[in-house]
C-alpha cells in the first residue's frame, strides 16, 4: 500500500482535523429568532430567544427557548444623553421538542404554542396562572411555522388571534384531482388559510377562513374584527414563493367571519407583501415590488390609510447611487412584527436592508419617508446585522456577525435619527479554543475589481497562516476558492459563514464575488445582468478570480470554484470557458440548461426573465425553439465538452427550484467523456442542502475533495 492509500481504519477515510473542527464550529449555537418586551414602569426589558443547535449524537438540529432580563438605567450620562442598561438575570434554555409555532402576545402575558403529535394538531394557550389545550386536527391541515407564511397576530385585548395553516384535504375521491403546491420549501403544502381563534368564553372558537386566495402574513386590527393579509393569486403554473418577491400578490382585508374580502393595494403592475399596522391602527405599511422580471430587486415602502383608503409611497425605488455612503434603496426580505419606534422626533419603522456588501439597519420616518442609517458602514465597521425585535420606546434587538465572528445578540437604543446606535452584546455563544484560534486566522478585506464597474466587489478572506498539516508545506501561497453567490439577484455580506470560516481557518483563501445583478447596489445594478446571464456575470467573476489570484500570499496555480444554484451556473460555465485556469469545481444544485429547466422548476418564469425574454405569469407560454436556442447558448451545457478539471457535484433529490435532473444529465455527459466527476445525492433534501446530514457530509466531501487536489499527501500512518 502506498503512503497515499494508508488511512486510519477508524476514520472512514475522512480527515480527522476537518471532522473535529467541523463538529466544533457546527455545534456553536445560532439565533433563529428573538423578541424583546419593554416595561418602562419598572425599568426592565424581557428578552426571549430561540437558538438552534446541531446535535451530533442524535444527528439532528434542535431548538431551545431561553430568556434573560435587562435592567434599564436611565440617563446614566448627562453629557451623552445615552441610556445605560445591564443584564440582571439569565435562565437556562428549554428544549422546544415538537413545538412548531411559539408566539408571545404584545404584553407578554399570553403565549401560543402549536404542536403536532401522532398526526394530531394542538394549540396550547399559556398564561402565568393557566394552561389550555385546543385540538384543531379536524379544523385544518398542517401549521405554517415558517417566516414566509407563519405569522401570528393578536387583537388589542389579546383574547383573539390569527395564524395560517394548510387547508384540510378531504379523504375522498377529490384527493386525486391535480393540485399545485407552493413549490420549494413547501412541497405538499397546497392552500395556506387564515385561521381565526376567539378565546373569550368557556369554549374557544376556531374558524378557518376558506377564501379563494392563498393567504399569508396576517395582521389583526386592534378591535379583533378584521384581518389584513397578503393574498397570493392563483396561477396556471406553480410559481414558487420562497425568495421570489416578484409574484402576483396583493394586500387584502377580510372580516373574521370570512366575509367582506377587499383588495387594498394597487393594481398597477406592482405587488404587496408583509403588511404592518401602525401603532394607532389607522394605517399600515407594506413592501412593494414589480410583478415579473427579476425575482429580487429594489422595493418600495408604501403607506396605506385605512379610513381614507389612500396609499402613498414612503420610500421610492432607487435606480443608482454615486457613493457607497448613499442609500442604495430597499433590498428587504421581510418586515418584522411591530417594527415601530416612537420618539420625540417622530414615528419610525426599523428595517433590515442590504447596503452593498453589508446587512444594515435603517429607520424610516413614517411621515416624510426619510431613511436614516443606524448601523455603521465600511470602513468604520465591517459588521452585518439581522434585525430581530423592536419596542415602541426605542429598544432594538439584533444579531451581528463578521466573517471571523459568529452571531452575537446585541441590544441598543434608538434615540435620535442621524446617529448610529451604540450596541452592547447581551448574549453570545461559547467558543472552544480550537474554534477561537481558527477564527483568528481569518482576515477580511473588501475591494473593487480592476476593469469592472465600481459596484463589483470581492470580499476576500485570507488566512494568516496554513494551520492544516497538508497545507503547511505547499509552495506558492494559499490555494484560492472563488465563490459567486446564487440568484443571480442575491448578495454576499460580510457576515459569518460556517463553511467558509472552516476553509480559511485551515489555510485556504476565499474570494466571494458580488457581480453585476447583485442586490444592495441600486436597482440598475440588479437589472444589468437581465438578458446577459452567461455573459456579464461570468465576466465579472472571472475578472475577480484573475485579480485575486495575483494577490500576495495566493497560489495562482491552485484556483478552484465553489457555487450553488446560479453560483453553480457560473461555476459550471467557467470550468468550460477557462479549463486551464480553474483546477477544480464544486457545485451545489447548479442550473445547467435553462431551456430544459423550464419544464421542471417551480420558477419557470425565472428562465425567461433572466434571459431577457417576455413572460406573463397569468398566461404562461411554452418555450419556443428560438427561445430555447438562446437559453442553451447562455447555459453551461453549451461548454460542457471543454471541461478538464475534476468536479464534485452535490444534489438534493427533493430540490424543486433546480431539480436534480439538471446536474445529473451534466454529470452523465462528463462521466461518459471520461472526466473526473463525483456526484452526491441527498434524499428528500431541498435546494439549500440544509438538513443535518447534508451539511455534515457535504462538508466532509468538500473538504476531502479540496485536500485531494490542493493539499500535500497525508503523512503515512505507522502500521
């Protein structure tokens, strides 16, 4: 046996150092959600957080609920006028087990919990002095507990609330009638339905509102008599809703008995989503996006007055900016519940938005629409933030992270527009020594690319030194991994990434590329790539790769690509366009043949939109030979015959967005041509490849692949 073939019989051929550090880093808690309730009378804040852990013994992800109490010390500094505070109590976390929904009422006095046990569905209502269980199995189907549909909203007196569930499917011959589900992330979910619950009286009343719309993001008016919600219009084709903000959606109102359905948002080629009621209940704001075209582009923020039924745009679409400090427009996934702060200078909505390569927090004046940034930008600060919760008196709860710093829970007070917030860490994960040392090895810089426009950015992660034995003796510097994001209308932020922190902590360098089409740089930059995918995106990433390969400390002979979805599209393309420069490629659920994907994806409109071709969501057409030819010419399938380098392909058998047939057919061609390709398929896993096992084995396979092609041979093990 050669030295390269000798392996520890207990390691299953896996790299021990890689397995150990992955388990340590992956075991660090992350924050799934967090809420804050302010009690000014006694000067305390109650913080509740749900954290997620990977359990390597049970091979699953688990969620824990924990609480802490913050004491507010008013005006501790007369000179600064700032409010001081300190954490005075922490409570051990509780395993949430089979819990699906957890919603605490605005006062903090009532908690709703939903569970599904042995195919039976239950609501649990808990107060300080009581506990009540309501079985709803016969009322509706599965609960929606996700961020897209699963909001719970309470009436002012907290005796009523509304949530969203799937509609019950009758157990008769009607179940054989074809029904379209909600696509990626919601396979098998057919008809999201509002469910109104009235707790008043001895017997609670549970009423599903069976409307002719798919319902989501419900909010209840204070009186508890009407519901405002986001309605998704039916289409002839199944159009996936997850991460797709260009759908035919609108804001509606309906009485709690299911009557009086009324559309409230405009019908002018734009949509509405995530309504949020103002504190006085007289109006609501919502996000609006163009219907059709790019799946994620610049949003507007609209204010709608309930009495007059008048709408006005608070925050307009921003086409382009000249300076990095200029507001680039709203690139917002969702609005949090109760985002309002009411201070002396007015009422403000607090939002999280992409601002170039940072996730930032902004305050929007509800009267003027003026946008105030409340977190710092580069080069003053590299942090990216996730907004979690807001109180009406100005407390803001968020998590923040860096490429070399996992998420921490931070608290700050918004007291004056125009000033950034001073943040204090109130909760953070414990880091093992090996993890801390590995994170110290990561250095982040952000640069533009010579020859590209000023908005094309590279987030460069450089190792201080090679810490893995098989990388320490390499000549010529660190191997380079080039990573374009998916989308193409997405963005890579300065925040923490598990996979990338692992690679760089061992000694790889990573160039993350925000190319033309990325969000957070103004709407024009998003639209630049439409009709030019397979051209402009490739040129930007390729230019970034060549530039990064010339940096000091980089081995330009050891450059590889790593991309998923549209990032996989770019990776597959560049492996064919530059077969001698890129020495390996790793792809996760890549788009390979746009024209063929039209018939299998849950977002067939994407195939036309990104190719710059007309498509009507209400009247979809079949792809024509001319359209197919254009799509194929702009697809990686057109250059597959030029690929020389080894490839690792990871696929999810349950992927509805980019079905595995895309990657499989591509891999079969490569295998038949005698190329070096390995394929991994994860059963029942979707587009994100985010199951416990897909994450764990996915990293094992990726790390072993990189060491095989870019590391020195492992030292022989004594017989």
